[in-house]
C-alpha cells in the first residue's frame, strides 16, 4: 500500500529513496536547510487541496530536520 507522506512510491528508485540521496549529496547542514524549505512549502499552501496531508508532510520534514540536527550534535 502506498504511503504518500512517509514513503511515496514516486520518490523511490532501485530501493533507494530520493530523500536519502539528497541527504548524501547535500551533507548535514544543506539537508537541514532543504527540510526547512519543504516545511515552509507544505505549510503554506492551504488552497492547493489535501491540506491535512500537506501538514503531515511539513511535520515529516520538520522531524527529519530535527533528527539530522540531533545526529550532528552527537558527532
């Protein structure tokens, strides 16, 4: 079953999720900035439809940014 928030099918290729590739390319600081940008994007588009889903996506990116910051603090 497809999960459009946590594991969208259209963002996976050969077993690798695009978000993991983006993290690898951007590094920790760039990845946090990318996630925060997506939080802003998804939280600010209530007229696009499916706003509840967009807010879940915003929360997902916010959590990923927080996880990345915590991971960086441990290093």
